[in-house]
C-alpha cells in the first residue's frame, strides 16, 4: 500500500499518496479549493505536464547506454514546482547539514511563524502549519528565530535580511522567474543575499523559480560527472571557477533547457546505484 504524505501546498493542507507515476489520491478540505482547482494545483506542483522523454537529448542514450540503463527506474522522479520563498529559506537552512536537521528547522519555523491548519482524515483531525509569509520572518527577533535554525544566529540574521528584501520589493521573484533572464544574472542576484553561493542559488532557481536549466553542483554531482561522463576529473575542489567549468561542460551532454531536472535524476540515481545511500 503506497504511503500517505501530508503537506501544505499553496497554504492548502493536503493528504496525498501516489498510486502511479502520474496518478495521485488526495484528501483536502472542500472549502479550500475545488476538485478541478486541486487537479490544476497538483499537475503544476508535480510537473505532470512535463514528459521525462524531453529531459535528455536523443544522442545521450547512444553515447551513454550503461548510464541510461541505470536511469530507467528513476525517470518518474519529479522536480516539484515549490513556493519560491519557502524554497529560498529552506536552502538557506541547508548549508553543510543533514536532511533531518534541515527538516527540523523548516518544521520549527513553520510552527513558530506559520499558520495552523487542519484536515480531517480517517476520522481524525490532522494538524499542520503552513510556511510563513515573508513579512512574518522580516519582523522576527533574530535570537528567537535562531532557536529554529539549529542555534545558528548568522543564518537567522540572513533569513531576516532575505525576508525583508522580499517584503520591501528589493527581491522580485516574478522578475527572477522570467526565463528571458540569463541564468548567470539570476544566480548573481540571489548571491547578493548573505549565506547564498552558486550551488544554493541554482537550487533556488531550479526548485523555486521553475528554471529547469539551473544545474546545482555538489560533491555527488561532481563525482558522477567524473565517473560516468569523464567531466572534471582534474578538479579537486568546487571553487567558483571549478563550479562554472563543470556547469558549462555538463550542458554539452545534457539538454540545456532541462539540465537541472536531468541532473536531479542523475543525482538520485548516483546516490542509490553507486553510493548505496538513501534518497533523502
């Protein structure tokens, strides 16, 4: 039996499970949306309007048949279209720490600064907290917020600064979503915020701004580029210059428009097939 998950999507509490790659069963409160509205929301959120067949160029399978064989079970993976502000703060909380601590930080921020919401499921009330709006974190006390950020006061101050930039209109997500903006320019805009480097900026672009061309690079990505594709074998550390070099070389073998989406699938395949790690 597929496992149920509960989340707040666009401030709508939803209990959901995946039955097939493109079929979901969802429970929600009827006053929050309609069936058709929910369908549109989930299609957008899970990018069900994007076919995995478009992610890799035609010559990829001819050049790398062994990699393609490994990828077969991972093609149904979805890159979510997530709220840009929540994505921004989530990745600001992600530097150098494990997934459990990242989740705990976001859960605490939501519980302290977000809104409590409930949904009834199987005869009982399930409570969750929506992620707070930028204005809520812009006015946060740094010391109080740091208790939600693993006691990292610098991170808390950076989050408050980012929230204020958005609340004051200095940070414009609609402008950054515009696909006509060069990726380099988008990355540089995000890197103006404290605590954000190239990788975090590309993660925010990919997962929060719908930029499927953004290609985040970490140690795992560097490793699979080297072993599977012979890219960057001479690179020892991910300096900014090395990062940009790997980014440029990866685009030569991937579909540039979907480099980030394809890279995310390769990332999970590498972790599971080569490193024998859990996906999260």
